[in-house]
């Protein structure tokens, strides 16, 4: 078929006879109770991660993985670290590695420990006592607005 002749016309999708290619928008009615899809735009991801970090109160800590889950992106712990590197004004010291370990090295690790101690967070050796100081994010599934 001539490509110029098909320009602007709808063509059937391969592997699904009878359907037409309509772009990225879905047609049809919404099902009751259907889950909203999470936006995967980089700006939206960063904004939601920043909001999760800002919700950690003074004197509490969380892990990179827990922040990612709270933002709605389970398994995106590296994205949390990238957001912390690129953002200003966040309480970066309140985000730790799994088990309460400071993942930074050198002077940054010393600064993180001093900032947390100034907030009243206590350490057990090189790790934060997560049983006492871990911030538990409220569950996203119980939030009726989502």
C-alpha cells in the first residue's frame, strides 16, 4: 500500500483484527473501581518523590526503597537517590540505605550523621535504630483520594 495514501487513515493493529490504531487515548467507559495509572513522566516522578521526602518529620528517617514505595514507584530506590542529588531544600539526611545504614562516604557521611544526631536520632554503631526512628508512611491503598 502506498504510504502517502494511508496518511491520516486508521489502520488495523497487527495481531488484533478489527481494532484500529487511535493513538495513546483509550476509548470506552471506565470500569467502576478501576485503578488510576501512575504517571511515569520524569517531572511527576521527581515531584512525588520530593513530596514523600518532605513528609518525613524531624527526628525520623526512612530508606530509599520506602520513599520510592510511598511515592508510588516500588523498586525505584535509585531514582530516589537521583532526585536527592538534583533537588535543593530537601532533608536529604533523613533518607538512609536499607537497615538504617548511611550509604554516603567521606565528609558527606559524617555530615549526615551529625545532622541526624542534632535532630535527636540515635545510632547503634554505624546504623540508625530503625525500630525506634523509622518513619512509617501512610498506606497509599487506604487513601480514598487516589
